[in-house]
RNA sequence: GCCAGUGUAGCUCAGUGGUAGAGCAGCUGUUUCGUAAACAGCAGGUCGCGGGUUCGAUCCCCGCCACUGGCUCCA
């Protein structure tokens, strides 16, 4: 059996949960930025000038730190999308207060304009230097071995040249490339400290990571920081509070957003858009509950491997302590036919010893145990190990504690429910394609450290649908889905996007991927063909497919150039079979449909978060939480009546129009409307009343002058109907 | 979950080992005004929560919770 990761199900939209922090730190394909992923020589040659410069800046950073803390041990210091970092270990905890001091040392190093000298050494020479503490140091450091460098050396394949780089006194194990001289680093700044595991593995020591950025010159660096300022101003968490869109509350729980009326408007407008689009595309709407019995998730395969990302189950029987379903499932997965009875007993024993522990804890422990045993040796060795581990409790006693549980889980995805709807009615080929759409709310127990405003939440509403179709229908269905994406991009003014098309790894058929080479290749060809023929901007990413079929992650860029992964589109030719979904074909045989998972708007939470940044809170009229505010100048009765009549007319036509009847002066009324980014302000004074006009002021555009009332209202209605930008 | 930082009024933020302030918002008056803020008064806080040190803690220490920046994770 595979590792936990490869065995885990990548059901529906993996990307919905992707951290934007991480996604927008990703370098453009195909250059991987992760230090943990060793770059090939070829990739190193492709390093851009800026990346070289930043990589060199990392060496200068290390040099500076050693001047202050000579005992520091360095691990890896690569360039990343927005700068560079260097990981290090030392007793002193670096804080931003130390930055000034470090930057001063860095400046000296840059001013000295040292050459980056490259030397090739043998592995033995490199190891000797590491043992003397020289690698990642300014001089030899007896007793202070360059331990991380030794670890890095081990990752260099035999036959690859081992090179060192030296700038001034600082000597480092490094494959390069670098700029010519330290003086080529035109501008730099340290930006933050963080922690990171050595080689990205949580079993390794935790290191201090110093982040910085560097540029050719000061002007470019200033532009970068200006962009960051703009991003800060557009931060969806800040705007969400200021514009009264959503909030969080401790008593409700972390990661559970509460939607205020203004934010609810955004979500409902998105729903309206999706409903119209999907209705036109032949979708049927369905509704399913937010929870389901454990058994369904055993069928789908989400339990036990996904359990830790689901909210703990609700148990309807207090005495429920065992999990027959889990045992069945585990046995089925592992094919332990011979030792089935034995394992059952062992597991019951284990359960018995953990009566107070939670199901999830128990399960994790059990699984960890399984993983520890190499596949080939599972037979006898497993029996012995199980026996040792789960020895104490007698079988009878364990049995007596077991009662079949009735356990419910909050749904983490909608697909299993939809599969049940497919199965609810006998299906014929005439019913296909069947497109079931639901904006179902899903609950995922994201780790506390992952939560991030609306971008990573624990309750999320997905713009979800599953399309069940035949292979013959696949192309046109898939094409229609892609066209839907493009339509949405046009509406939201998203002019930069890329579809990351992930395919399977032929070497991992049967392990990471469903073992049906023919179907994979066929489906991938279909997907590739559609992408090519529709002229969609896509890149192909090998080996990253979902286990049950190829997938497409949709990445978009906001107006200020930050990248978000908002949606995933996946082809599933495996799970419908697990659910036994079939339709009767023309030839009276039962066949299993293909399933396309799609959610063009992703989760409404993340999409709204994206839109807040994209529009900087200045939503187009159709989306605007408050489309119109009527502002009478003064509160004399005839004027107020005129204002009320206009508001009523707009409301009757479905426009979100409010009236500011306070006694504030008109300047103050305008100021507060502008502050809330009300799209259109209708200013009414005596002159307007007498002429039957309204004076129009649009947020961000200022006063547009007086126009006849009927004309203004007609214009507003047209702009809303067309979803004008 | 891990590392680090932060937590004072609805919001933005001052502040102190002797139980707290400002601006905006809110409320009540006055003001009746033509495109980003008229004036006055009032009210508003268990200083995140729980322990500890102290004669006394919002301040110092410990634990917890939440948020922020990263790491890990992400069907």
C-alpha cells in the first residue's frame, strides 16, 4: 500500500482549499521555488537574472549574520518569487529588531564588492570542509560542524559536480549560479522572520527563516513595496470589516464566517449569476443535507484517510465504541482476506484500550501502525506486531464493549450526496448528461494555523455541480464547462488566468492512480483536445492528477497581480463505480458514467475574498451591496417626499436603494456614502425637484450632473441587467 | 498542529505596578445645507479568558483562547 498521501483521496476541489499565501508565492512553472525540491542543473541554468541576484543576496545575508553570530549554522538559502530567504539555526532568536543591525553588515559586504568565486571540489573535500565547520561559515569553526550542509551534500546525486561559492570570507556549498560581485545587488531589504523545518520535513529540526527581497535598483524595489501597500489596502479582511460584509466571532468559532447583510448580497448575486448560467446550460438544481452517515464516506473512500480534515463525528449512541465499518473498509483496502478474523479481533482489542480516546485519535494511531509495516512483510510480521501492541485486553472483554455506532459526519464535499441522487432513480442513457448543481455548504476541519480570512475557512459554500455523462458526451460537456469559466472571467474583468492541467504518472498506475492506463490516456487526450481546440490558456503539469482522473486547477490574477487558485475542474472515472452508479445503455447493458466535478466560482467565501481585492471593494453596480443611496439636501417635506418616491421606484424595480434622511449636511451625507463605497448617489435639491431631475454622483467618478429622473433610473436598470463592469 | 508576534470602547489606536484615555461611529439636542464630514452634550470598557507574584495587576510570570506572519497541511 502507498503512503498516506498517495492513498488519500483527492476528491473534489483540492484547490479550493489551497492557501493563497502559498499559491501566489509559487514561481512560474516550470521552475520550482521550493527549497525542498532539489533543482536540476537544467533548472538552475534557467534562473533569471533577478533570481541570481536574490540568491546572491541570501549569501550576503548569511555573511552578515555570521559577523554578528559566528556560531550560526545555515541550511538552505534559495530565491523565491518575491525575494529570498536563508534558513539557519542558532541560540539567538532573530526578531525584526535585529534587521537594522544585519542590514548594516550586509551593506558593508555589498560595498566591499566581493567576487562570487566558484570552485569545484570532490565529495570528500566538501565533507572535510563541513566537518571543520567551514561550510556556511566565515572561517573554520572547530566543534561546530556544518551539519545541515552535510545533509545537503547527501542530496547531491553521485556524478554531479559539487561546487562551492565564496564571497569575501563566506564559503558555502552551493550549485549557483550567482551574480558576479556582491556590489551587483542594487537594493535589498529584510522583510520577515518565520520558522521552517529543515528540508521541509516536520520530523527535522525547526530552523529560523529570514526572508528578504532584493532588486537591481532602488526604483524597482520601491515599486514592489508600493504594490504591497496596495495589497494591504485591498486586504479582504480589512475591507470586509470596513464595508460591513462579514465577520468572525469567538463564540461561533474560528474559520466560520458570519455574513452581514452587505456581504450576503455579494454571495446571493453570485448565486443568481450561477443559477442563470447553469439553467441556460441545462443544469438541474438539487439540495442535500449538510451531514451524512459514516458509511457513505467509507464507500466514497474519504474515511478513514480524510477523517482528520473532517469535523469529528456526532455519535447518536453513547455506548458506541467500535467501528465495524472502519474494519470492513480497512480490510477491503488492504486485502487481508486470510487474516481478516485476526485483524478484527486485534482492532477490537485496540478499541477497548482506547475507550476514552476519540475515534479520530484511535484511527490515526491504527493507521500509523499499518504504515510502519512494509507492505511485503505484512503477513506474519503484522500479526506479531499487532499482538505486541494490542496485547492486554481479552477478546471477550473487548467484544463486550463494542456496539455498532450510528455516526454522522458534516459533509466536507457534495459529491457523495450527489452520487446518491444519481442512484436514486433508474438512469438510462437518455438521462445523460445529467448535471446536478447545488450551492452546498461544506465543513472542513482545517488546522488552526491554516485559517486565513475568507480564503481558508471551515464552512464554505461551493458553486458545485457534478455532470454525469458518457465517454462520447465528455468532450462537449467539458467544453461547455470551460466556456462557462471564460464567461465568468469576462464578467469579472479577469484578464489573466491559466488552467493547470494535471495528468497521471504512468509509473504510478495502481498506486497513486487508478489502474486503467487506457482510460487515463483516453481521458487525458479528450481533455487536452478540448483545451487546445478552445484556445484556452493552459499548461500541462505531469503526475499531479487526482487519483481518479485528470484535473484542472484554475488560477486567476487579481487586478493588482496577485495569484489565486479559485476553482478546480476534475474528471472522475473511478468514484461513480465505488458507488455502483450505472445507467442502461442502448444495448441494454449497465454502464458506469463518467463524472465531471466542477465549481467555476469555487467557494463563495474565497471568491468573494478574491473579488474584494480585485475590485478594492469598489464593486460594479450589479454586485454593489448598496447600489443607490438617495441623498436629499436638507429635510424639507417636499424634497424628502421626492426622495422617498425615487427610492420606492428603485426598490420596486429590484434595486438596492437606500435613503439618507438624516439631518447631516449634504457634504457629510456624501462623505459617509463614499466611505461605504455606495455605487451611485442620487443627490436631490430644490433645483432637481422643480425640474424633475436627479443629480448623479458615482463612487470614484464624482459628480456627473443632473439628468431627468426617468432616464437615470432606466440607465441604472440597464447597467444592472447587463452586469456592466 | 509547530515557531514567532499581537490582543485596551463598535472601529482605529494612545497609556500606566495604584482598577483607563483620544478620534471616528452611536444616542440627544441645535444646525437646513448643492457634491468627501456643522456644533454641543451624553453614553460607552471585567484592558481576550483563567491562574500566580504583589498590600495592590490592564501592566510582571504561567496556562488557555483568538488573530497576524510563516512552516506543515490542503479531498
